C-alpha cells in the first residue's frame, strides 16, 4: 500500500481550508491502565474510549479515522479546531510517551483497492513553549485533495500462465553458491530420457538466492525464470555419457554490499537451507552462457586484490521458541570457544572488519571477552528479570577493525558467568577482509568494491592461474557470462566495466554437484482466477481440505484448495518461503473485483517456529510469519496476518491492514483434520441436534486483581453487548465474585471453575475471557485447565472463544499443544473457532479489539451476518495496525458464520390484549398468557414457520458485588440477569405462538423491567428475540390452595437408569418434574432447583438454568445437569424442587462411578422378563461414547450354548441395548420355556474386556 505521510506542526491558528470531507472528533480520556510487571515495576498505559494503536507509537493510543474516497483520487489529512488540556502530572511516566514529541502527528495511508483513506492521529504532544505534556480533547479532521498522479504504485504484474503448465520438469537443489555440473547419470537418475533428448533444448530455471521480498512493492522474479547454462557436446545433437551441463547456482542465503559501512552482509534464509532449480527440455533452444568480450577502454584501475567475506552462523538454538533468530554455540558448562578462520593470501596491509553478536541470560550483569588475534574486547550484557513477560536474554555486539598477521583470523570468545544458572550464546561472526587475487584451484569467487565507481574500467589480474581456469561474471544470476581472458604465464587477466560492483568466480575443473530431486507434475497456479476462499493445505490433509471446499462450494462460496508445495514451485522457485503464499494470494487479490473476488484464506495445517525441522516431531505443515526478535517474549510473536496484507507497500507491518479474512486449522494428522472438518460442517448445517437456546448465550469470564482492571473491562464489554444486541443473554463469571480457597498449589476458585464448565455444558454462542492466561489455561488460580477442556462434551453446542489474554493459543510450538489449540482439537466439544492470542498482549489494546469484535458481530451487511474472517479483519482494522492486534489469530474457518438465529421473534399480546408499550405488569402468582410471532428482516410474519418457541422469563437484574478476595482487588458492583421466572416451550403454528405460566410467589416485589428471551426453531431454521416492555413487581392476593410439592422422577444420565447403577466420572443428573401450579425455576430467593452430592450440604449445586419445560405445558419439565470429575465409588444424590407456591419436594438416587481405566459392567437384564415372544437385553457400563465389541452368549440351564451374537457399535449412553432375543437358537428354532443364563463379554478399542451375567425366564 502506497503511504502518504502528512506531518504537521500545529501552533496558533491555521487558515481554514476548503476540505473535501471533514469530521469533528471528541476524545473521552480514561484513567490510565496500570500493569504490575514485577513486584517493583508498574507499567502505565494511556487510554481513551475507542482508541486504536499504531506500530510506530508503541503503547500510546491513537485515533483512527477511515474515510471513503473516490476512485482515482488522492488526499492528505489536516487537523483544525484543536483543543488541548494538560496531561495530568501523574501520567508523565506513561509507557512510550517519549514517542509523542513536540508536535501532534498525523499519518494518512491510502487503501487503493478499497478507495479509503486511513488517518491516524497521535493526540499527545509536548508543548514547546511550556515544556508540559498536553492531550487533545477535540479536533476536526479534513481531507485535502492531492494530484491523482501521486496514487500508489500500480499492482504487480503476474504471469498469465506458469512455465510448469506444460512440458517435462525435474527439480534439483543447491545448498551453496558456486558453479555446478550435471552429468549423464544425474539426468538419468532424475528421469530425463537422456538417450533421446536434444541437448540444445535443455533449459534450467531458477530465481537466485535470498528470501522473496516481504514488501509487496519491492521487485521480484515471478514464476520461474530461465538462467544461462552451458551444455558440453550439444553440437552433435545428443547428450552422451561424457557430456555435462554447467550452471551457476545461488544458495538460499544472500550477500549484499552495504556502501555506508563498506562491508558485505549476509541475510540467512530462515525458511530453507537449499535453493531450488528446475530442469526441462524440448521446444526452443535454451539460454546459454555467452562469452563476454573484454572492454576495449583503457583501464582506470588494476585489480590484484579482492574483497573476502564470510559468515559463521550455526542456527541451532532458539532461545524462547519464537521468532526467526537462532543461535549457535552455547556457553554453559563450556564457557569458551576458539574459532579460527583461514583466509588465503590475506592482505595484511589492511585491517579486517570483524562483527559478532552474542546473547546472555543472567540475573546479574554478565559479560563476554572477545579476542581477535590477541586483541581483546569486553562485551557487557544486561541482567535479566525473572518476572513473567520480561526479556529472556540481552544481546551485545562487537564491531571493530583489527590488524592481522598471517592468513588466519583467530577468535577466542569467553563468557564470564557470574552465577551458575547464567548462559550465553553466539549468534554470528562476520568477517570482511581483503585478499590477493591468487588462485589455488577449485572455485574462487571474487569482487572488488574499491574499484567500483561510475565510469571506471578495471583490469583484473589473477595470479597462479593456468589455461584451465575459467572466469564467469555471476553478477546477473539469470545471465551468467564467461569472461574472455588473457593468460600471460601464470597471470590471467581481463578488462571489464567497473561502473558498479560486479561479482565473478574463477573455476578450474572442480564443479559442485546439485542435490537431485525428481520429476515435477505439471501445474498452473498462475492461470487461477479469483475465488471467494482459498484453502492452502499440506498434501497430508488434502482429502479433508477438499471435503471442506466442496461443502462451501455447495453453499455458494467459491472455494479452491491449493497444495502449499505447488505454491512454492511457482512463487518461490520450489523452496519454502512464506512470502510465496502471500504472493499467490496477492495475485488473486489483484485480479479480484466485486462479490466474485478473494475474501478468505484458510491455512489447513499447524505451524511451527522452526521452519527447518530442527525440533523433533515438528509441526511446520503450513508456516506462519515469525518476527525477527527471539529474545523478548513480548516483542517476539507469530501471526497469520502477513498473508492478508496485499496492497502495494505492505508486508513490513508498518501501516498494513488486512485485506482478507484469515483462519487456520491447527491440525497435525489426518484424524485431527477430519475431526476439524466434521466440527465445522456439523456446526454450520441446521439440525435439531445443534439448534437450541444456547445460541442466545454469551458468557464473559473475568480475572481478578490488577486493581479490578479485568472485571471492569469485562463489565464494559457486557454492558456494550447488552445495549447493542439485546436478544442475547449475558452470563457473567467474574471470579472475584466467588469464594477463593487455598489449595496445595495456591489460591483457587473451584466454584468459578465449575461455573465455566457448567456454562460450557449448557452451551454458548460466545465464550469470552478477559484476564491473565497462558498456554495451559486461564488465570493464576487455574480457573480453566487442560483437564477441563478435555472433559467438555458440548459437540452440538460449540462456542466461539474470544480470549483477551496472553498466549492462550500459541500455535507454533511443536513441543506443546496449547490450551487454545486443545479447545479446537477436542473431538467431543470445546470450540468451533477461537479469536485468540498467540503471544503476550496488553489488556488495554485487548479491550479495544474485543469491543470491536462485538461492535461488528451482530451487524448485517447486505442482508448477511459477518463471517468469522470478516469479523476479525474489520475488528483489527478498527483497533489499529500495531503488534498487539497482529498477535490475535483466528483458529477456525474464516468463511464460517456464527450460529446466528436468522428469524426474529416478538411479543404481540399480553393476556389476550395487544401489548402496551408503556408497560404491562406481571405480579407474583399471576397466571400470564403471552402471545407472539416469528418474522423476517422485512417485518413480515414467517407464515411457513412451524416449530417450537423456547421462552425464558427473567425477573429484574440482580445487584451483585464482587468479594475483593485479594489485596489488588476491591469490591465491584455489577448487574446479573439471573432470576428466572419461567422457562418453557410451546408450539409455533404458521409463525404464531402462545404460552401460559404461573408466576412464582417468590419474586422481587419491587417494580422494574424484566425480560423475555425468545428462541424458536424448526428442522431447518431458527430465530431469536426479546421483550422488555413489561414491568415485574407486586403480588396477586388471589387464593391459591396447592400445598403439595412437585413430583420428581430422578435418574442418572437417562430415564432407563436403575438405582445403584454404573456411570463414568462425568455423569448427568436427569429428572422429570411435574406440579399443577408450575415449577419455580430460580427466583434467586432461596427456592432454587438444587442438588446435593454425597450429603455434602456445604456444596449445593444450583440447577435453575438446566430446567426446560415440556412442550405446551408450564406444569412439567426436565432437568439435565452435568457433573464433572467424580471420584470412583458409590455416590448419592438428592434433588430438591419447589413449585410456584413455595411447596418443595426432594428425591434421592444412588449410583456408582467406575474407574476410567477399566470396563465396568452391571445390571445385565432384559425387558420384559419373563417373556414369551421376544425380549430386549440391556446392560449398564462406564464406556459411553466408546466403540465396543459385545459378545452375547445364552446358555440353557444345563450349560449348553444355545444362542450367540457379536455386535460392534459406538455407545450413546451408559445403558445399552443392542440385541433383541426372540427365544430361538442359532438355527432359528424355538427353544422350550425355562431359565436361561446370558453371559456378556464387552471389549473396548484398547482391548480391555469385562464380563457380566444375567438370568432370563422364557415362558411358552
């Protein structure tokens, strides 16, 4: 994206201009956000409402304005009408305030493809007159037209077709710079038809060394480009056994000359250790290495010396498992290293330029002693802090010139360890020197920076040469030429242009041999036209990627699957480079227009910070972008945003904005890939199983401490959603509202942990966490851990997780599956997607992005709710371009939508009368009838809708206060809509419905607005709505004679459970309830539906949210409540239920939790028993959800086997019936009446077996 910088100094009054557009802005400044980064250090972050961020301004808040512009126009931005106020003195120590400077800074950037101008304003300055800091409180932004000729550079041109689209192709690799040769046997091994090919048509394609440029506007070679080669013996028309192909190959690493420092510097390619080349044959004659005639001009310089440069960089250790920087030698037990570098014919009259970079980690200051040929330099290394998020290691460098004697540079490096735990690392050593142009055989690269200057002609003199020595000009990789040379005795000379720096190589019959690859199938990605979504997949997952693509294509979203290695072939010349993926997407983006254009990218496969498979069991299936920094956990990060910044000038994360939505499936094997696609499809396809009023639920979880920062941010989010998306119900799990306990591992919130797990079982459209976190869970008190995540079984109620926390979903560590990844990878439940963090982030920026997600989540555009990729993309843009937003990633399908209920629901009548918008009143003990309708976005009743409505009637919000459990937490007041007066279901016929219920006696008698939450569904679609017009309060004094409590039928797991039966450690409380006055489902005044486990009355389970009325009745309903992690052994359960008139009943049941590692069987029985015609055989077990092999054997009373059958199937509960027996033997003959013994052997997939027996009575 072309950038236009508008930097203005605003002092006094500016002349009012005529603006194309103008916007007035007021900034509402908040109190700074403060973080304790250690016991002694606090970070203070300035903040205002709606603040964005910008990379260059660190943690300072910025205003971001987005202006639509006309196509072909260009604008800059100016500020007027600025009003300042002093920055409070106690905020002078805010983080990065020094970046503000004396002037208000305004930056504007054109988004050419979208015809938009992005204007960033840093609203803080230091007043030059007073020397005090000031902040803007209001201003106007005006757009000033510029000449249209200044619009950004045109989009890059991509080939219409790839060279690989036809012909026969073979791949080879080169690991280092040099002249290479291929022999007859090499071609034969590759598979070329050497006996029949015409050598004149042999061609080699390659694009040279170095990474593909990251900046979209930097020049690069597109597709494959032919290089010049020589083919010996080609004139006879055949390639014979003694013939050779000679070419110059470049390594993946790139040397460049720095004219300022006058040194050569190498950029090590982080993505590959070898460079790719392609061989083909046929068609036109190939490009050949030409002989370049010597210059006829008189030499201005005689060159007898050459530049010499080397780089020692082992790339073996990544200090923090993040970023692109890898280190070599480790200073630990071994604290010193001696390295000697031989330089032939080293010019001792000139100093050697030496550079090294080192890193150290020590809790006290440490140092290195670096000695070069006996001259020592001490390098100081700062001490590190052991606080979370602090810099892991600090670096130091030596950059000096040394005089030398002899032909070697001897380097001694010693790490002075101040403490035993200290460690040091060597990053690299780079040496620049001069050497004599003296040839010793083999290959000798050379160049001369000293003679390179405009107009110069150089005569190169190589000594110790002979007639076998050939010199090649390798300056232009695509057009290598052999120099015409003169040999005078042992001196080889040539005269050539030296107006710029040329590079050469001298060779004497010693050629390198490339690594042989193999045949390459034809492909033509360059011919691709835009589709809505691209799935880039590792070939291991291609079958599942194609299944997902077919799903999207069938739903009208054009989708294409592309093999990542095919992208490398055409966009990075056959070697891994992440920019190849970005450039392929950029090609499609540049060709896009309108609704048929590119919108989404799905990366199908996990990533790793290790691009080169140094880590065992690496997961680098589809690579991600890694920052260069690998020493500081806060500033080292991974992001997939890189692949979606597609405008000219983007790619360096300066002002980049996402142009497409991006997601990733973090799968590492085909089983996980199939599971991920199953999840996405199951979630996206309407069904009775996935429909439910869980789609109305949003749960927001808040951490404690930090001066109530997290609970305050969470409540701001809750209030924002509650006022902008009223049809959704917010459940608040603020952990400081729960009792904190001291456990062996520290402080814990067991009730908060249970509340999270319970809400997951209930189901949520969104599960949102705000607070501290890490790769293993949420909060220091471990309110969510991997064991919790793995226990979730909400497969038909999957949530979108939004985690405004640190590195919960670090996806690029091959040695650990992060908690966030496991949320997605849980095959039985968890999340369908996550908008989540891969590295440490700041809470203030997290809040801005989190709020932006909610601001966009419930808005329709062109009649559709946003897809996940659009939702996160737009939210990131609104939050600004800084690093914090880039650390948020989407794990999941970017083209998927949330399970938004599509239709709308409203109340039409109250007790038979049209609703009174000024407020109808509901009193305690009223019998209420409510009617309503289902309608579409146009307000038209959905007359074809016939299904069920699920209304939930809420009393007024409860006033809650957190407990202030810690010194850094204080009591916090908030509201919670948690008092349920009625939850039921009723038929919807032709889009209309009506239901009645008895209002419980125990309500809050004060008057105020309640809420009806509606959810409707049929087999194909669903809808939601709300009603807040009515008033709840007061008491109906009519006489009620019911004094009998509810009838309760209590079970475990399902209504077939037998008292004392078996279950696993996560059973379900299941109860059927009836009362003629209706059920009290939780008014919050002591009459809740409660359960007590094992007579522990100190721990009462509240089951109100898990009650569901039966269809068309307020008098009956069911409770289904999950329990978690029960200990093996016998248990008892007591359930207590109240009716609307405060009459209560209790029921008890016993059950046995079996050990998880064994197959436990019990209660083998049949029904009916006795039987005469047929009977169904049942048994209980602890293997719900497992694939079981069940061997049924029936014996008569004498012990003779009369019937047997084997059944293998996946069980759906803890009581299984797989066989019906009609009293016959295996031959089908009827057996006589009598007693029969059934033996059942059950075996699970792990091979663990168990047996159980039962008696059946057959009567004839």
